[in-house]
C-alpha cells in the first residue's frame, strides 16, 4: 500500500512496485491509509509524512497503538534530524528523504518484506529461551521486555537490537552487525538508524537512579550490553 497525496510521486512508486510483481493500492490521505490497512491488511506500507487529514507520523502512532505489525517505510521531505528520529521512535521500520532514487526505494522495500516474512520477524529464532542480563529480561518468543519485573514497550527495531545484545552480554557489536539484525545485509540502510534505537533503549532500560543494565558505547567500535553488578559477565543467564 502506498499512502501519498502527490499523484505523480504515487504513480512513480506504483510503476516500480508493479514492475517487481507487487499488487499496489494507492490512497491519498492519512485517514484513508488507516482505513485501508484495517480492511485490506497489506504486506507493507509506503507512507508519506506530509499528508492531509492525518499526517504519516499520526498514522504510524495509531497503527502501533493498535498492535499492527506491518512494515512501514516512511517518505519525507523534512530534513531535520528530529523529524526523522521521531518517525523511528514511533515505530516506523525505515525512512527515506525526498528526492529519492526509485531503485533505492525498491531495495528497501525488498529488505523490509524479506525481514517481515521470516518466522517471528525478530533477530533470534522464535524458540530461543528467555535472555536475562541483570534486571533485564528479554523474551524473543513473546516479544516481551521487562526491567526489574516492569514491562517495557519496545518497537520492533529496538527489540531486535536489544535481543542481539542480550544474547551476548559484554560482547561489543558494531553498528554494521546490528544493522544486519535489523534489516539483513543491505547497503542502503543508514547506521544512524542503530544510533536512534540505542538512544531510545537507554531511556527505557536505564531508569535512574538504579541501572539494572547499561548500554555502553565503545567509541570507534560499537555498543555492548553489560550488567554493572556483575562485571565480566560472559554469557546471558537463560531461563
């Protein structure tokens, strides 16, 4: 599904998607996008940010509040970092800024569809046991996270990164390795996406004053998850 109020842009995206064998439906405003998703259940939503009646950010906010898991690729003419980060924070899977290359757009669509079709849609296999690092518990099968017994809401991207880090506590993961957990091997995805998810995860799993786990930056290398109360942890405790 393509939600785009610019008819020329919408037709361009349609042509490229149909050339790759996809059935495409186009809607021209945010409320129409919500209605169409609810009734037609598309495999992927290509969503413009600036639309009448409801903008793309509101559409993502509502879809995720309704626990709808379809992949969302946002298109935006906005170039400020805050706007882009907000889209990811609300639960968009990827974004592109206008003007964009149609070939790059198709590459990102292929990546998101490939990821969505994997069993469970998460980085670890669905039958992985629960991962425990300090006061953090990550349950890949139930897509659930708790900190000191309190549930923590995570977007799909945040969950995939956290599950990868929790499976190897104290191990340093490069941005490229975490990008592979998010989208597979795709040279088009920016490593800034990883930084955004890490920033959001820190706010969620490192509540002050107690910090049951820490997400640490290893400068020039990447990130690692560690239990400050148990230095030198080599492996996650598994339930």
